[in-house]
C-alpha cells in the first residue's frame, strides 16, 4: 500500500492549525486572567503583599 503523502500532509496541517488555534485561545484566556489580577492589584494592593518589596530585598528602601 502506497502512502498518500498529500493526504498525510493535509491531515498534519489541519492538526497543526487546530493546535495553534487552541494555543491562541489559551493564551487569550491567560491574558484576560492576568488583566483581572492586575485590576485587583490596583484596586486592593493590600491583598497582594508579596508584590511589595520587603526590607532586606534587593533594591528595597528602608522607610
């Protein structure tokens, strides 16, 4: 039985296109979630103490 290379290439191309579309969707969802997190950090910085430099951290200033 001979391999139908155009068909194989077509199937692989379709699978690759679907995978790239899935990656784009996931990336978009991650970007949206990061925006939500950033908005919450701006509204409620007290809920994100890890984002503030602590005394002893590199470049942190003692107040």
